[in-house]
């Protein structure tokens, strides 16, 4: 550990000592897959998912008993730059809607039998406007990451990451530009119901924020604290905590992916325990996944955040696990020596 005693030091040490997957469980899944009553590879990515789940849960016969959708909600000072047609109060309105069971994510959680937790990250105190100053100081960012790590307290065997925060796709765009380069226009797009003036405001805000911090963005954690937000910091912490405990993670859309990219920039193996649930309708998200080298499970033209894509993908993961552990082997089905088509 560094002797500097700075708030980020513990996270830097933690990410340098990431645990590895279980090769025993992974090999056991491959062995059983080869003996199931179907052609090898015929279930496509479902077979890959089953192996991934086993490798990170450490279970040769992977099961999901306590899946959890964790939604992190934060507000942003950059909203003052006109980057959204929605008022900041909508963030709290949606948090209340989650609590009342009225949102899309609630229905998907019910359908797929998923737990749901919503984390209000000081909504009454938006981060600073990133076009004028750093979003957070190091202590605030580190403390929020630590808070996010508590998302797995109480136990879960599949963590689905979601978020809520008016204006936070502008934050995701600024972070993506800082991490991967290109032009601001590459990373920004309009939300439903927004007009060209808002697109221009988003592009201008992203350009100004990145230019303001030029020279201070080589450290991914500095990208997070200067250009990010509380929900992104908490997501980064939650993903890191899940890795430390070998809990598989499903990452949702653009904002959650931008938070995950911070860890990938720090350690190329930091997201091996994660799958990216879907590619959202925002052009920046598709580009971000390409830059990260990640293939999404779903492409449904969804632009709603709040964990919707991750919760939908959780159904696929549960299906992959059930197929693997419950299908008969060719021997059990009396099919030995005969091909399965």
C-alpha cells in the first residue's frame, strides 16, 4: 500500500490483488456440457454463460438463489448547462416510484424473481458542475465508492447493476471521451423527446469538462472523481466488491458501463467477473462496448436505465444455469453412442 494515505490508495491496492476464477468449476462445466443430451455448442452463449457463472461462483453446478438488482441514484450539477429536458427532481420521483413498485424495473424483477435495492446517494446534494470544477473531491469519491461496496452486504449470488440520475448520460459521455478519446460528438446522443438544442448543450458540456481537466485524466480514478457522479462512484465500488467476493455481475446500460470502464482502465482483468447485459439505444454505449471489447447479451433498443437491461439478462443467466444443471446427460437419457440433432 502507498504511504501517502490518500483516500484512493486502498482501492488501488485492492484492484492490484484481484482474485481469479475457479478453474475447477469451469472445467467441470465444460465436461458436463459435453455429456448433455444435445449437440455440443448448440445452446450457443447460454453454454458460455453457464461456464462463466460457475467460474465466478466456484460452483461446478451453478445455481442462482439470491439475485439482486442494485440501483444507485445520484444528481448532477452539470444539469445547469441545459443537458436534459427533465428537471432534477425527476431523480427523486423515480426513486419513489421504484419504492412504490411502479417502474418497469419492478415488473421485470417480479417476472424474473429478482431482489431489488435502491440507493439514494445524497440526491439533495448534486455533484459540482463538471464544466466548472471537479465533480467531487477525492475523499467524497472514495467514500461513495466504499458505500457502493456495501451493496452486496446481506449476500447475493448475482449482482445486477443499474442507475438513475437526470443528466447522467452526459457524465457517461465525458468519462468515455476522457478514457478512450475521439470527439465529444461520438459519445453524445439525444434522449427521447429531446431536441437539437439539448444535443448541442450536451456536446458543449462534454468538451468543456474534458478540456477543463486536461492533464489530470491519466489516472482513471481522477476521471471518476472529476467527471463522474455519486452513482457512478458507487457502481465502481459495487463491481469491485463483487469481484473481491467472487460474485458474478451483470452491468446495465451506458452509465453503468462508463463506471465499469474505470476499473477496466486500471486493470485489464478487472471485469472478467462481469457480463454486459445489453447495448442501449445511445450511440455512445455501443461505441463504449466496442472500445472495451465487450459483447452485450441483448440488443433490444432500450434506452431506459435503472437496471432494466441487466434484469432482463438475469433471466437469461438463470435459464443458462437451469439448463446446465437440470438437463439429462446423453447417458441418462439412454442416448449413448447416438448423435443428438
